[in-house]
C-alpha cells in the first residue's frame, strides 16, 4: 500500500486520577503518516502538547513489539483497535483514512481503576498470579524438563495458553468485566504440564478466589474476550478452568 499523509480528529479520555471525574478532550493531529504506529501518532500529539505548555496524554507502553501487553487502549469501541489478533503498539495508521475521528479510552472495568488518562491499574492481575500462577516445587533445571514426556496435544495446548500476555483486553471487552479468559489461560498453561501437577488443585481454587476478591465479573460466554485477544487465547481454556475448579472443589470436600 502506498504511503500517504492524513489529518485526524482524536477524542481522548483525560482523567487526573481515579478520584476525579474524567472526560473526552478533542485534539486535531495533522500530517500523520500512514506508516506510523498508533503509539507513534500519540507521541506526535504529546510532543505538540508539551511544546504548547500543555499536559501530555498519559498512556502505558514498553516494548512496542506486541509481547508485553502494556499498550492498553480502547480504540473506537474495541480493545487494541480494529485489527484482529493485534496489540495497540502494532496497530498502524494505515488502518485509518484522512478525516477520520478516533476515540481513545482506557480499559473499562471497575477492577482496573484509572491511574491517569489512558493508564489503568492492572495490579489485580498480578495478585491473581501471586495467588497460584506459579510452580513452587523443585522441578529441576532446564535439561531435566527434556526428560519428562509430554503428549503433543497437551504441550501444544499449554503453549497456546502460555501465549497470554496479560494485557486485559478480555476484561475490557467483556460486558461483565470478567477475567476468566486470563485466569483460565494461566491455569491451563500449568495444569496441562507434569511440572504443574503437584499444585493443580490448590492453584485453580486460589486463583479463582483471588479473581473474585479483585471484583472481576462472571463469565456468561459471550465470547467477546476471545474475539479481541491479541494472542487468540481460546474459550476452551475457560471450559478447562471450570473443570479444574469443579474437580478441585470436590476433592477438597472429600
């Protein structure tokens, strides 16, 4: 596709912190290259705001390579923007055309309170991982892992679940702000491997309990989470989590 320039209207959510009321502020950006990434376009806006003595728009970013999950923006009603299986940092401005209006918001979830502007507090995910998303028994070194046979279908499923980058798009897209896709990916990743077997039951119970404690909503299987996941985590992970949780609960009662 040919390189071209465009002028855009941005409606950006500005909010000082989670104690104050926020609102949309309209900005015009001009001569934006179609080959810029979305975050580079935001950088251009911020450079202009700083040069004008205004407060720049606060947004999260880190690697800008689509693997860290930091670049959480709700763009025109969709987490990470219009491209399928894509993060905001990998979204390029050729997805838009001259004269477009783009609305940019933070993740929409009570469990992800706004820190400032487009940055939300996703530490709830960290606490869910701390509750059980790890292996604490001695499993040896990397070489020992090669001596443990794992069925191909199980290793593939575990690898697919492990691709979750914890960005929170699933929560933002869900009408209930459910974190089930995230939690199920983390539980599936470990429960499918022999290294995760010793804590399999306690892991499912602890992580679900922490998820509920954080205030995430329940899953009603609308599949919005799967449709916006940048790593295409499957809804089958949620079915696996439900099975793991049920079996762990029955074992605990017996």
